[in-house]
C-alpha cells in the first residue's frame, strides 16, 4: 500500500530523489494541467526579467506599473484548474442531457453534407483549423489561395465585382453592409429601410448596431415602401424568410433614383438557379455559407460573405485577398486590403477585430471546388424538387400552400384545430419547433439524405406526421390511390424511409456535427435538464445575472 510519506536516505534505502509529502486530498488528483503545458516563461525566467527591470520579483513590478486605484488586492475567486480530460468529461455529462431532435427552425440554417475528404483534410486538420490572419504572405500562400477561391465563388454567384474573405455571420454581415452604405451615401441621411421579409435575427442585429451610430431603422413591406431622401440604404432578403422569391429589379431602380443603396441578403445555394443580385441592381450582397458543407454546430459559427461593387471597395469591411507577383515574376497571393483598426488609422477603419471565419470560409470554398458549378446546380435543383414535392403533399392533405414562387421554403396556412395541440404532437414526434405568426408555418427543405423536411413554425410537426403517417402510407400502398399519386410524392415517401416515427431521434442522431473531445454539436434546443446544469454552474461561480437566468 502506497503511503504519503518521504523515503529516508538511510542505509539500504533507494538512491532515487527524495519525494515530497503528498496530502490525502491531492494524492489521487489528475496531475496533467494546462499550465504545465502552456508555452510561456518559467518561474526562473520571470524572476530574471523582473530583476532586469530593477524589481525584486513580479509582484513588485506589478505594483510599480498598475495604479493602486484600479488594483484588486484580494485573490480572484476562481475554481481550481482542471485537466483537459476532466473538463471534457464535465462537458460530456452536460451534453448527455441534451435531446437531439430533428431541427424544424429554418430561418437561414439548413443541414448539409460535409464531403469526407473536406472533413478529414480541412475541418479536422490542425494545419487548417488553427489558421488565422495570414499576416506573412510568404508563408501563407496556400491559405491565401483558398480564401481567394472563396472570394471568387462569392463574386461569381452574386454577380458583383469584389467580395471579401468572409465575415462572422449573415446578421453581422448585413449590419456591416448597412455601415458601408452609410459611409458611401450622401451626408445628412440617417434612415435605413429593412424589409420585414428578412430573417428575424438579421433585423435584430441591424437594429442593435444602428442605435449607437444614430441610424434609424424602418422595418416594413418593400412593395409599399415610400422612397424619400431621408433614407440612405435598404436591405432585402432573397428569397424572403418565408420562402417567397421576389423580383427586386423595380425596387432597386426606384431606390437608386432616390439615391438609396440596396443590400440583398441572398441564399448562396439558390443563386446557382436564381438571377444574381448584381444583375438586378444590388449594390451589396451578404449572406451565409453554412449550407456549403459546414455542419450546423448549435447554430454557429458559419462564415458569412459580403460582395459589393468595385467603387465601394474602400468602404468594404474585412480583408481582401489579391494576386500580385513575386520577385521572380510568378503569381503570388497577398492581403490587398485590410480595414481593421490595428492595420490602419482608427478613424479610417471599417471593421472591428473579429471580422472573419477563415476555416469555415475555406470549407465553403472547397465545397464549391469539390462539387463544381454543375454539381452545385444539381444540388440546388434537387433541393427545389424536394420542396415542390412537400408543397404538393401538403396541398393534397388539405393545407393551403402559398402560390408564390419559392426555392426551398414554403409558407403554409393551418386551421386552429390543426395546431391547437402542438405540445402533444411535439412529444409524439420529437423535434425543435419555432412558433411564428400564429396560424402560419414555414416549411423548407435541406439537402441531407433521408432528412427531407425543415419546418419552422406552428403546426409544422402536425403537417409532417400527416405527410408520412397512415394517410400517406395508404396513398402509397393502395393501387387505386397510387395511380393518382404524383411520382414526386412517391419519391418523397421513399426518401424519408419512414416506419412508425417519421422524424424520430435515430435519423437526427446521424446529423453531422463538429466533434470536440468526442462531443458532437448539431443544431438543437437545450433541454430543461441541461439548462439546470448550466444554471447551477453559473450560480456556483456567481455569474447568474438576470439576463443569463
């Protein structure tokens, strides 16, 4: 039995180094700590640097540097450090309380397939996932070329001259576009129009960003918008958050006649089939590249894009990769434009410190290279066919489906009797539901195999359960009914591969997520058990503010 005691160096004792006493409370603790592996100065080096500066130790150096009025003399109330293994075990325990269901939220997020070659060689490759700003072009040619591919992809799909090397997400990209328009527009204008058809998170972020800038956000329907000289810009969603595809050519013409710049938040995959924003007059295009091979990851992060006209390049946020020549005259990549305040004078900066998602932009660009133009178009066509299949099925089941043109999302109207028991339906068919607009629901399609539906609204689960429940099975199984059934509906039924639970947990668990120490992160809603664990952790460290609660 091991004892927590020293070994004397008497006659016959082992000649190894003397061991220090170990207390009972620490004897069995995991000894591996991050601080031991951190690349930093060792105690002897810290002491030597302090003495070089004329101080006896680090404490004296701090006292001579930090004013007493802002110093905190009491020790920080921090929990004891833990090893990576212990921390991952705790995170795994929290995540185990999460109930992973099929997501029916929509609003710009669609599950997708990450090609294994990109998963292995980019997403899980430390040579890529640790990359940040390529400050030294001479040693970052591969990364710069990958970002140039991303920029080229965005420019070609949006029909605009230049695109930056990614932004944080679609909502913040829209806010950056608003500030770009504000800088480029005539002085004295302080109103910005936002279409009610934009995603709600986009409207919320733009409203928040506008307040400290003195910009007034006006949200409304774009067909009834009254153009005036008070407005400097307008933002539109293409397709709209309810799936409707509008022709914005007339709107952009009238806006330009009034001196208003137009931003279009566009679904990137839809642009393989739809008219590019640049062709119908958009000055700026923004959006999300998540559905280009990036897992949902609990809603983020995902690389956004921003493209604009060449004349606005000096107002463009973020970074721009360009092609130059090296000393031998060969093509070489470099950062042609950097607009962050640590690169240029603060008053000239157009971006804050966090303005890119390099890894995720690389994945999106590689996804486009992997599939090629024809492959991307084929994916978009399949997505649209699945959405049309869903629309036909819902119509046959007695639901009113919008007649407006759509790409992958449809708007369905349901009677109150059909949605009054949403809670019971959710329990029978576990899924994440977003209740919106009372009796309306949004149904969108994603391209993930055997996961065809993506509904984000009240009654969505009721529709899904009817669509692939006994009624649909009867339509498929009975010869007389099958003769009248559209072929695309049969494809939908077979694609779903349903048994008794059409949107059960098994299919949802197969959704790809980024792994952290064996933890998968799909897009799900936190369960009440998980909320309790998080709340307890916040309380333990005195971090439970009213907002966090």
